[in-house]
């Protein structure tokens, strides 16, 4: 009798095991499918973010067609647009700003280095009358506190080409921007060799300025360079994996028809 009871118990355990296996077979596929879908969604979001780049330039639409400005990667304006996009170099690390090339303002379009983003483009008055325009650099994405170690260099030549005299000029001056020193009560960052940064205008606005007297056919030249400054005290392992995206916006602020 004892032997019979043991056999019945083994059978019951076997039956329960089969039921559990059948139950898992029903439950696991939806769980695995949901997990896979979640991972795919994460990949798509990452892909979409990469697709739209780490630096974009846009012109706000102006209702009156007499006032218009356009963008192009070349000063011949063979391909003019109201939206430009630059992708960042992948897997970048911090660098010393002193090691940046000296010719960053000499190449059109995207010309990233191994550990920095560099983009040169042109703005042209394609309207019928002179105007003024405002230009702003805006932080649209900053994660892991990476903006505390970021540097943004802007070469801006508002009078690169004057249509009236048909003359070009080269202006290689630039301004380096950074967040104020952490815990420094608004004091600017000072990088090695005494390079004093210009403070960001606000938490999410790097800089903002205006160009006036922009006549039909005139062109401005802009180069934007972005890197992580390795000498910044905030450039630590805590910012690993952080993302930094900047947008530049141009907007006509005043017509000068008269």
C-alpha cells in the first residue's frame, strides 16, 4: 500500500508540473512580446532623436512675403531652405578646448571632428526690402547634467556679403559660451590659459542677439562648435551617457522698408 501511495503522489506532482508548463507557455509569449515591443520602441525613440540631429537651424515663417530670409550650407545658395540639420559625432568624449583646430570657420556645412560638432552655414535676405532679424541658440535637450560641462563657440559675421557693393569679407572672431561656474554666484567659467567663457543667457538659452540693416541679397555667415570641456570641474563620470541638443532660431523682427 505504501508503494501505491508514493506512485499516486508522483503522478499528482507530474500532472501539476505539466499544468504549470502549459500555463507558462500561455503567459510567457505575451510577456516576451511586450518586452520586445518595449525595446523596439526605445530603439525607435533613440533613432528618431538621432535622425533629427544634435544641432538644428530654423527660420520662423513671416507672413508678408516681402520680408524673407533663407538658409544654406554654401554661400552660392544653390540649395536654400528654412531648416538645416547637423548630426553629432557618435561616442564623443571630453577634450581640451585649446586643442580645437584653428580653421573651424573655413569649411561649409557639417565638419565634425572626432570629439566635437562643427557646422557652418549662411543666412540670406531673399525678400524685397531690408529687415532686422533676431537669432537665438536654445538648449532643447540636456540630460545627466551634461550642459554644465558643455561649451558652445559661435562665429558670427553679420556682414559677410554686402549686395550693394558686391563685396565679401572674412571675420574669424568668435565667442565661447558656457554655464556659469557651479557654486560661483554667477561667475563665468575660466578654462586653462585664462579663456574666460561668456555665461549662457539663461538656463536654456545660450545666447541671443539681433542683426539690423540686412538688405536684400545680403548674407551673414555662422559657425557653431559644440564640445565637452575636459577641464571643467563638472565634467565627471556623472555625465556619461548624457545628451546635448541645441537649436538655432532666426526670426525677422522689423522691416526697414522706408
